[in-house]
C-alpha cells in the first residue's frame, strides 16, 4: 500500500516522516516522565518555555495527523462512523 497514491518516492518519504512521528511520541513520553509534574512531583519543572512549546506543537502535529487519518478512513468506509 502506498502512502501517496501513484507516487512511490513520495510514499517512501511519508513513511520516513511517520517513523519520525513515532519517535516524537516516544520522546514526548520520555520528556513527560523526566520533566513533567506527574509521579508525585511537586517541584516546578525545570523545562523552559521553548521546551513546553516544542512539546505542545509536536503533540498538536501528531494529534492532527491521527485525527485526519481516522476521518479519512471513516469516509472511505475503512472504519465505521459513529452513526453505524
């Protein structure tokens, strides 16, 4: 299956980007564990604003791609819609 219909080189590039997004999600989880306020931490995070913005924008990118893919699959009949 090609990520980009009828374009093998672009499909290969999209696959590379998807692998990078996978690593981005893993990195976000690591960052949350290392700098986040979870796990009972009460001290302020040492992360700077630019780190927070990087994490936020990375999360938005991944989330938008996942939601767009989900919607596309619903529209193509690959997943059931909510009304089904």
